[in-house]
C-alpha cells in the first residue's frame, strides 16, 4: 500500500489507507499481523505509519494478555517433570 502524493495537494487517499490498516488490525490470525508488519516496513506516509504502529502495539498487547490468561507464566505441569 502506497499513499501517493499529488503535487501541491499532499497524500492522495490517506483515509483509504487508514481504513485498510484498521480492517487488518481487527482480523484475527497471524496473516493479519504479518501484513501489518510488512506495511510498517513499506509505508512512508507518517499518519498511516502511526496507525500501523498503533495497530501492531495493540495486537502485541492482546497477545501478551491472552498468553498470561492461559497460564503460560505459571509453573509447568507436574507430568513434565516425571523421570
């Protein structure tokens, strides 16, 4: 996704680009996160780049809290320590 600039006017369709970022941020799955990461590397328009960064931060925070709720930070199950 590239927000092309129109000479003398500025970015061509920043609302469309931001809407696409918003839609990707609402999708579940690793593919959406991968696309957001790709966009973070390619987007040059500062407003859209800010939106991509916020979406990635939100997804990272959601993943950390979900992992914590599943008990991933607790002690291992006793069956793992059998000899």
